[in-house]
């Protein structure tokens, strides 16, 4: 199938990167202080192995942010998304299942509670797949569900979905 639009995005929020990196640096500092320099870290230091266990969480978070990608592809079949490592298999929304398709401005925090794979059915906003920015490809499905896919290429996406959007 001929691809008409393709986009690959990664998280770009500097404050998120700063927090993840600072947490990693702090836990690594604690390990160096207590394990290597033999200076107890904190007022009530735990055992050395506990510092290594605690470091696993920030390392996993760092790995997640480094590997997180939102892949969007639009072709004659429909709109396809993949969001590894969270959504490894491609999800397709076929044109036969889409009532409306358009690009709109949105607020990730106000409408969906943040970034990632978000579902806020109670507010009627539907599901969102996003990593950063404030524009998205809005799908309104015939079954009543709503799906928003974040995009950094608003103008190009608008031109493409105008040809398919109903």
C-alpha cells in the first residue's frame, strides 16, 4: 500500500528529560558515595544492594524515554499507529471505520492528563497517542470512539487528511 503520510516522533519535553536524568544522577551519586567511597548515604542508610535495586527504576525510565517512538502512517487503507515499546504491534483505523478525520489543536494535560497512551473516556475526549506538542489528528469513529494521534507536522497532516476526512 502506498504511504501518503508518515511521521516518527519522540518525547521532546526538556523538563521530563531533566527529571529522569537528575533522578539517575542522584541514585548513581548515592551508589558512588556509599559503595565505592564507603561513606554512608543519608541519615539512615540502607544496605548497598538496596541502592542498586533502587537504581533499576530510574534506569528503566531512562530506557523507556530513549526507546519511545510514535509512528504514524496514513495510506489508502487508513491511519496506522505504532508506539513502541508501549504498543509494539501496529494498530490500524480503516477509512471504513472512520466517521470524521481532521487535525486540531489540543491540550495534552487538560484533555488527556498528559502524554503517552492516554484514555479519558469519562470526559468524552477518547483515547490519545502522543509524545509532545499541541496538534493532533483527530479520528471520530463510526462506533462513537474518539482517537487523537499527536503530530508535529500539522500543516502536512491537514492537507493529507483533507483528502480522506469525511
